C-alpha cells in the first residue's frame, strides 16, 4: 500500500470513528428528550407536533449518518480486498484527486455523473 493510500485509509478509519460517535450521540439524545414543553396556550397538540418534528429530524439525521458509515465501511472493505481506488461500476481507476477529496468515493467521475443523470429523471424516494 502506498503512503498516499495509507493516509487515505487512516482518514477513513478516523471518519468512521467520528460518524459512529455522532450516531451514538443522536441515539442517546432520542432517549433523553422525554421532557415535556409546558406553558403553551395550545397545550398538548403543540407538544405533540414539536415532538413529531424533532423525531423526524433526528430520524433523517440518523439515516444520513448510517449511509455515510456504510460508504466509509465499503471503502475500507475495498482496501482489504485490494480494490480500493477502482470504480465499482466500470472498474477503471478513480482519479487520485477525487479520492483525496472524497476518500470514500466508490465511483469514477464519469460513472458518478451518469448516476446523477439517471437519478434526476426519477421521482425522489421517501
């Protein structure tokens, strides 16, 4: 493994650690938000709406962090397989500058652009 790849692998491992800690904090904050909002003239409805909004926000954040963890773990798995730095789609080498900017990148620029183009025409999934 080249020095550059060693540095990228270290960055990925540090990012995975950071993301796991962030996910744990999000999950811990979910269990600590049992306090009720009092003193509102709208009473229980406002409380329920606020709690639902907070739950939705936390859920979206957790999902995003889990997706980021999966991407980092995929890149680390590719290191173990010896396929790190090669596009998952076409198998061509990923530009080293792209990997420097986004170490967890699994697609070359051409395939990523094609993926984005294909996704544009589809309805967003909820």
